[in-house]
C-alpha cells in the first residue's frame, strides 16, 4: 500500500529520494523536479481543478 506514495506523479515511476510537491501534495522525484514535465503535470492537475471552479460563472 505504501508503494503508491513512492510513485512520482510526473513520470509515474517509483524512485528513490522522493519528496512531496508543496503545491499539489503529491510525491515527485528529483529527476522531474523543476523540469518542463513537472510544469505540464501541474498544468493538467490545476486545469482540472480550475474547470470545476470556473464552471459556475458561465
Ligand atoms: Zn519523476
């Protein structure tokens, strides 16, 4: 069960030296931290949230 928290949310691979991304509270590995792939994954996550948020205004 603990394995899930060891999987990077950007590359979806189990890696060593994971830490939690403060913005989304998900595990991310050092290889992905600060890369465009991280930004892309963040965009996908926050976009989904923003959509639900904006829906009421239209
Ligand atoms: Zn990664």
